[in-house]
C-alpha cells in the first residue's frame, strides 16, 4: 500500500526572480539544493526586446536545456493521461522524488490554463500541494484530486484548439507536464569562472540587430535587442515613448515590469560579485569591496525607480518618470565603471594563477 501523504522540500522564501513564472518554479526547486548560490551567481544574463520586454536570456529566452546540468527533467505525456490513471501517475512521480511542473486550469478562472509546481499530495484530504500564481503573487495552493480529474479533458482541449501550443511550450519553456529533480552529480567547479564571464557580458552589453534570411544570400533585420548594461538604454527609450505619448502605459503596463526585471537582475549581479569575491579572495585587490559597494548603490537606486513607477501607476504624475529618465545616465556611467574595474583591474593575476589555476 502506497504512502497516504508525501511532500518534497520546497522553499519559496526570498526568490530572486518572480517576474518569470518558468524561472521562478525552477528556482524554488534549486533553492532546496546546496548549489543555489553557485547557480544564481553564474547564470541569468539580461536582454531587452524592441517591444520593451525585459527577459533573462542571451538573444532570446533561455531554452529548457539551460538547466539540464543541475535539474534532471523528463516528459510526462499529457495525452496518455486519463481519468483512471492521472492521479496515480502524478503521485508515483512525486513519491519517486520528482517535482511536477504542470499546466492546469486554475480554480478561480475557468478560461485560463497556467502552470503550477506540484510538490506533494495528501490522500486523506485528497489534494495535491502546489505552488501557483494567484492574486499577483506566488503562494501555496491545494488542488483537489477531483479538480484535476474534472479539468483534465479541458486542458487537453486547450492544446488541441491551438495545435502548435504544445510544441512552442515544450521548445521554449517546458513540456505541458515536466518532472524535475535536483541533479546530485552537478559539478559547481566552473561556476566562479562563469560568474566572471557574466560580469564581462554585462560590461560588454550593447544593442544588437538580429537578422533573418529572406532568401539565400538575402537578409533583413527583423528585430533589435539590448544586452547587458545597454538595457538601461532600452529603459530610456521606453520612458521617452511613454512621456511622448507613443505608448499608453495605462494599457500596455510596460514600465513596472521593466523596472522590476532590471531590479531583479541587479540583485543577482550583486550576488555574482560577492560570490567571486568569496571564491577568489586570495587574488583580489582591496578596492574590490568598494566597487561592489558602489554597484550595490546603483541596485538601490533602481529599487527607488521601481517604487516611483508604482506610485506613477497610482497617481499618474509624469514627473516621476522624468526623474527616473534624468538619473539613468549617471547610473549607467557608475555601473560601467564598477564592472570595468572588477573585470580588468581588481585581480592580482600572479596570485590568481598561483591559487586558482
């Protein structure tokens, strides 16, 4: 006879990314592992699209295999599940130590399909324990076995209606049902070198035209992105368009998500800097701490901008956006200086080679 209750460890406290559900759900699994800091410090570059979306990725979203070194994953086939086997299938995966990222129909919205992370079950109450998105935040939500059973065919119908949705979801995010677990064989040896490269990528960030082929030998620019530090230029462009009336942010809601993502990214960059400082402490000059502290002040300034944007949404005073816009050049210059010093002028290369090569 199987277990009547089972819960996998889960940690939803102080997660560094809440702006991307697909990233958030992976991070709350990773936070249960000893590798969380190693992973966070060495990953998550930022880019901005020409339609003013700010995302973690290189020139597009990180593909699902981005996590394969640290997160084992496998596909659970949605269309093989039926009312007679879906509950037992999900429970077996959980009992085997696998978290389940699953597209379901939320209780309070009958026309919406969204993902939850299932981390346990309770046969006494006949519920699955999940982390889901509700009322603009992630929280613990129990879904009854009955709800999963009664909405299974509606979830399948959702994928039949848009017959390429399953392909697009699987290629760019995850399968409609993905089993995850921590890879206990993950090797973090290279993480500090990846963290250094992350600083370098941020410093060298620039606008980039992406081309596509019209015909053999003929190409056209189909979009422009900003990478790394140049994402502040993308923010400037967004604020200019809002202030000039080219974008109606009351409808588009672009400013707050942009600033929230820029703030999250800078938090991760501070973690990256301190991680390098800890790992390579024998080879870093004393001024390293000053440059990290200076960058932290930029992170705090972006946090101030985020609060100003929230007030702007409430009271509509454009002076707040103008104030943010006026401060961007100073922050960009300060961040450039900090990154340049950390990458190029804070390492004693003789000591570095003696201790870390």
